[in-house]
């Protein structure tokens, strides 16, 4: 515990430069019928090195859309998003995402699933194996390298998703409600695993952005909590969580922070009937948007799967040729042959 506290203090003091900076972003979508849905309005936000930031909001607040905009998977209707000072015009190269859905390839083993992003980047087979095994061990899946997704529990499948993101060594790890599909105990165990990895001095990631509607989860995980209001999503508050790690959820300070965020999120005045009706309509639209997002995740998964299928029959020949050349004292760089959908990237496929 003392080590965790010490490491947490080091992480806090290491907050230095900006990784992602969003200025006055707004996001709207137009349906096939011509109806415009305003999802985000005039949000400015900065993600810095050395911090975990939670995006907290109700359904309909546009939390997932906000995360995808920061990741460069969708372009803002208005405003700009920069990564290390450069404006994004496509997928963010410094981000890997863990989605709520596991999006694992059922015909691939744990190790092969973890290697997906590395393979798409053209990393050599030897290096892929080295990095994948290290990530698998770090997330607590050592011994399950050859298991298939159908043989794993929900928690273990999400561990594979986290390992697949970590192996890319991104500047920023994005997590879109990663624990919401898990049972209470499994979700808590995974939160602790992520915090343990974060407190490690050997970690490669420099920041974490996590989307959640769970106030306690936000206080437990984050150094800052960004609260979004709904219809459309807009910034209500940016709250520093000045609590030492590891955090005691039963302490008066923790409970006071939860109460404070609850008051900010809900407001002091009760909703009017019109506001409640608008909230219900927006929740329905949010469910439709979530379904669209899941389809996009499936498309991203299918894109990399398609690339793997195309390369499958060449792998054995390449391995045999590499062995022959190695015996002859020659080396050959593994070719890069990647065909992805427009919004499918190794970082974006980390879920």
C-alpha cells in the first residue's frame, strides 16, 4: 500500500505536457430523414501526461461521442482537436481504445487477439510475440495464451481487450465504459488491476481517459472528473479529485466527493415534465447511437480480420522462407500489407 501511495504521488507530480487538446468542439449528426441531432456543444478539454480523467454524465450526454472525437474516429462539426500540438484530421496515432464490447476474434487465441494491432502495424513476428506475452502477463492472463474467447469468462475477455490496447504502448489509453458489462465483483477486480498497472513505474501509457456513468467509479479511478450535461452534451464542471491512493470508498472524504459530483450532475432543481420528456427522447436517441457505435466497432474488427484472412495463406510460406534465409545468414524484414476501413486503426481497434 505504501508503494502504491508513493507511486501515485510520483504520477501526480509527473503531470507535465498536454497530450490532447480540444477547443470549442461541437458535434452534430444528420439522419437519413434529414433530422439533425446535436450531440456535443462547445466543449474545451485538455488531457495531460500523468493523469487519469473520467468523463461522467447521464445517458444522452454524448460521452462516447466525446471520446471518439478525442480519438479522431469522428471529426467535430465545429472546433479542433490536436494531438501533441498537431490538429487531427484522422485517427489519433497516440490512442488505443478499450470498448464496452469485447470485440474479440472467436477463431483466434488470446495471444493472437492481443497481437492484432501489432500485426496491422507490420511488427515482426518475433517482436509481436515478445510484446504480446508481456502484456498478457501484466493483465493477469498468464497461462491462457492458447485459450479461445469462448473458453473465457466476461472478465477474462475484457482483460484480453485491455492487453490488446496496452501492447500498442499508446500515449493515452481510452476506456469507454469498460466495466459496465461485467458483474460487480469482476468489475471491481479489473478496476484494481488497471490502477495497479497505472501505479507501476514501468508503465508505458502516459494518461487514461475513461467514460463512465458510475460516480463512485469516477472518484475511485480519476485524478479529474469532467462532468457533462445532456441534450446536447456540454461541459458542466471539471473537478479535481484530491484523494490519496489507494482510495478508501468508505472514508468521509470519498463519500463527500461522491455527494459533490452527484449534486453537480443532477442539479438542485427538479426536472420539469418537459425536461423529463426531452430526457427520455434523448435517451432513446442515445440507445440508437450506441447501436451504431457497436456496428462501427464490428466493422473495425472485421477490417483487421479481413486483413488477417488475406495474409493467412502467406504466413507459412513467409516463415519457411525466413528460416531458409536465416540458415543462409540473411535477414528479411517482414512486409507491411494492411487494408483497413477508413475508420479502422490499430489504436481504434484496441477494444
